[in-house]
C-alpha cells in the first residue's frame, strides 16, 4: 500500500472515531499529503481543582479543561519516510511543558517509524498528558487570565453536555432534553422550563419571592436571579428585582424609611445617632419619633403631657361610646367669640425650655411660629409642622377624635372637618380603625414586624413575608430545622402547648 493510501485510510479512521467536527478536521492537498487539526481533551480525574498561582487559596472545581490543539501537516512520503510536521498549543500549559510533549511525540515516531502515528499521538495526549507532566489536583495556573479562560471553557462545555442529555421533570413527569430544562446548580435538580416558568410567574405575581426555590420536596435551594430572568417576562423580572431589593432592605437593621408622605425612600442609619437624612427628599427626621429632627430636645412623643389640651378633652369619652347619651350640640350656647379669636391665633411653643408665645400665620392657619426660637409647629398636635399630612396623635386622643366623629352631633363633625379637613379626617379614621383591628386580631412577626393573623391550626406560625417560624403564644422565633422543639422543651413556657388556645382568644369573633 502506498503512502497516500495509508494517509487516506488513517484520516478516514480518525474521522469515524472523532465524528464531531470540532474535535478532528483534515483535508487532502492537491499537491500531495494532507493537513488538519485535532482538539484533544485531556482526561482528568474528578474532582479536579484549579487556582491562579497568585491566589492558590481560591480554588475552583472543574470537569473539563481546554483542549490541547494538535496542528499537523502530512508530507507526501508519510508514513513510509518522514514524520508529520506539527505544532502544539494549549492555554493552560507552559511553553516548557509543551516542549516536553513535542519531544515525546517525536520519540514515539522514532520508535514506530514507517507506521501511521496520528492516532497514537492523540491517544497519548488524551490519556497520558497529566501523568507524563506530573500534573495533579490542585493545578496552579500561570495567571488570573488563564484561570478565567479555563473556568469559561468548563462552564460552556458543561452547558453543551447538559443540552444533549435527557432529563425527567419531576413536576410534569415528562422526558425533556437539557436544552428545554433548567438545573439548580447548588442541588443539581433539573426541571423543564415550562413548569419552572409557571412556578416562578405565580409566586412573583403573588409577591412571595422567598418561595422561588427548587420544587424538589424538602429542597431549599434558592433560584438564582439569572434563572428567573431567563424564564419570566421583563415586566415580571422588574417586579421580582424590586421585591428582592425591598426584602433585602427589610432584613437590614441599619435601614429605615423616610416618614415623609409621598416619599418612603430607604435611609441608611449611621452609627448610634438619632438623626436620619433622606437622600431623595432631603428630609431630616428623628429615628425614634419619626418627626422632623429636633436635636437634643426630647421626642414629641415624650412631650404629649405638656401639650395644651384642646376642646376635645372636654368630651366624656365613656359616654360617647353610647350614642343615646350624646347631647345635641346644636342646643349648646357658643363660646365667647373674643376668647376663640385669641385661643386660635396664639399658642404656647411646645419646645422644651421655650414655652413662649407663638402666632398663627394667616396664609397657613394650621401652622404656628414661635417668636423666640422660630420653631414652626402644627397648632392641633403641637408637633413639627407636617403640611397637609394628618396629625399624629397618641392612641387615646385618636380614639377620642374617632368617637366624636362617629357619634357626635353634626356640629361636632363639622367642627372637626373644618379643623383637620374632611378628606384627611376620613382617611385618618379609616387608617386608625384598621390599626385597631390589626392590634386586636393579629400579632407581629418577631423578625420583620409584619402583621400575621391566625385563623386556625397550631401555635407554630409562619410569616408570609420573611417565612420566619415563630410561636403564637410567646412570639419567640423558632428554629428552621426543628420548630416544634419549642413545645417539647420543659424549660420553655410553651411546653406541651402546641395546640393551646390563649384565654383572651377563647370565643373571639374575628369578623364583624
């Protein structure tokens, strides 16, 4: 058999063995001989770790290494006389290591001169490279750039292999190719894209983004944001991103929200101070009472006892709970008009160590300004002036206003509406009623302070927002792994009380 026939037979055999065009390519030259390339994937033992020589502590596990590329040219008298001319290139081997491999390949030709050698060369590079060069795990790579090339190749190769495999989705029980599936990298579970898309869309729409995890039973692997973005629409991913940001802020102890109406932007709390400053609206406020920052002065919530009582305090609250005992204000005589003029235009400054006379501005009848310290405050609640936002009262005073507005005479209601504004007053009554209902019928999560209502079941509660487990009886946060241990520990006040109903909840009707 002539040299050309042996070359053709060898190339045909290599093409049949390595049928992937990315592994082996060759072409016969018209002038005689042939040329081509072979991308040889070195066999590595798993797990195989790599690291940059500058930071060997940061190791990465890989399944595939970039190939050694053998570029060859067959002379017309190969294999009977001359060996192939060739070059070796590899992104993760040094030039000295490549030189040793070239010498070994030439030695293999010398030992087998006159015979085809390409298959033997490829087999050696594939199976014996690491042993010949004494390379093991972990492998120190020459530079971070080389490490990046290795990791990118490994990721792309894993993706290609995954796309070609067949997987069974445990949700729809259908067999799907990897290209139609998504794998959770941390746990390795695989589900089809359609099932996961429906799963993600449902929870994002409901705002329960903490439930975006692996659907496998008892698996708590969280979905990666890239997986979510790959499956859902841009609008849903924008909502998911916003909710994730909000959830992160809610779990941070050094984040509060601007109390100014219409703002509510997150504010970073710096150090142990009591002042917060909103970067969006430039509002500076007290972290304790949420009012305008008042420096060293005590919080307004601590000063309600020094505020002047207005005519609301003259009402008998207990009597007002019974509408039949209310008198008709239309029959009562009016107050002295001259006294009213003074009472509603002159006020005492509520600031500590001041107490001087403050006058009401004509253009803004609800704002008073102290003539001494220039402190501007609301004439109704005596707190820092808050514009059109409704006054913030203590609970008892708020109940008084609500009772008067609900059971008082038309003149009483009109007086309150003139004083606070009808729309703001109605909104205040509605919000206050909601808070009172929540106070009576719900408890707050010990972790995120979200209101949680118990309809039935045992006393182990799960917060719908942060998924925290807590005890309904003592509000203690429970262990994620063994939440019911709280009720089996004799040292806790809730021992053997997993189904106990608190006395104050016996026969309580949650709905009107």
